[in-house]
């Protein structure tokens, strides 16, 4: 009998600085009290993930400030010392305190360079931050592994 190989999972923490935030209303509020909005972000990651991210979010915003989002983002940089890029898909929601919570997954097959074969998922929380250039910062906890 041969022993089955197990995949080693690693969890790393990162801070996210939102360096650029562009917001465009695509469809104004109607009787539903929901507005369709696109936001484009440039983000700088530090910690276990040292990288730049370019993201596009499609959001539904309610009049009370709550809402939901879906996103795609390309991350380019290094993950625990391995360089390359990858794509992620995210979804989340904005709560009544204006904090954004969500989850993202690395798209299978999107890793390049030393990040080829990268798989994983993360949780994130973004908060209004008066000390940040754009007024926002975030924290993320990424659990990842590599295909064998």
C-alpha cells in the first residue's frame, strides 16, 4: 500500500491599505431603495501577502448604508516569499455600521510564477479609517495550499 499525500494548509495574516477608490453609480435608487454601484480599487497588501491588488466590485447599496458586493481582483506580489500573481473572486456585505465583511477564493489555475498551483480562501473585514488616504483599510486572513 502506498501512503496518500496530504496537502499542507498555511494561514497568513495581511493588512490592506486601499490606495485608490473610484465609485460610479450605474443605476440610481428606485422604489426598491437599492442603487447599483461599481467601485474600482487599488490595494496594497502587507504582512504574509506583500502585493498590489486591482479590484472591480459590483455593489448593491441600500439607503440605510447596508448592501452587498461581488468582486474580481488580480493580486501581484509575493506570498510568504513566493512571487507571482493570482485572481480572486469575492463576495460580501456592508453592515449598518458601514463595515464591509466578506470572503474570497483564489480562482483555480490563475496562479503564475512561483504561485502556480495556488489554491485558497480568505475572510476579510474593511472599516472606515480616518488615518488612511482613501478613508478605508482592511484585514484579511488567507488560508492557502498548492496543488500537488
